[in-house]
């Protein structure tokens, strides 16, 4: 199990555990984390799983591919450095910290 921390817009952390190999989105949905919708079920077609990856763990996930990069241009919350779609982020053994945006719609 890996620790995944979802910092809510008000600054409060929601800390859950996920299995290695799960996406950050599936960890969030499986633990009813507020603010992560995942409307398309992780098919890279809705942008409702947008998160801001903490600088401390960005190297764990690399850069978004061209399809994710294009989807990030259409997120409801403005794109920032560290913006990713959590359906494209696979959990490893290292802890993960992401910030949840104010809105997904």
C-alpha cells in the first residue's frame, strides 16, 4: 500500500492508501475523495480528475504525453505547473501528494 495525500482547496489533507499500480484517480474514487470526479472512468476524455502534483513528487510521474497535455488545456481550473490528469498517474511505492483544484466543471 502507498500513501496518497489529496490536499483539498481549503488546505485540509485527505490521506488514503492505494495499491501500487493503481492510478491516482482510482485511489481517489475508491476512497470517496472529494473533488475528484473521474467522469469518463479514466479514459482520458473529460479532464474531471485534474490535480496539481506537489513539487516533491513530480519526478515520479514524468511529463504528460501529447494527449494528456492537450486535455490539460481544457480543464475547468486554470492549468498550472504540476497540472496532471490523475487517471494518467500510476502509483508506485513512494508516497504521493496532490492538490485538488477548486472545481472540475
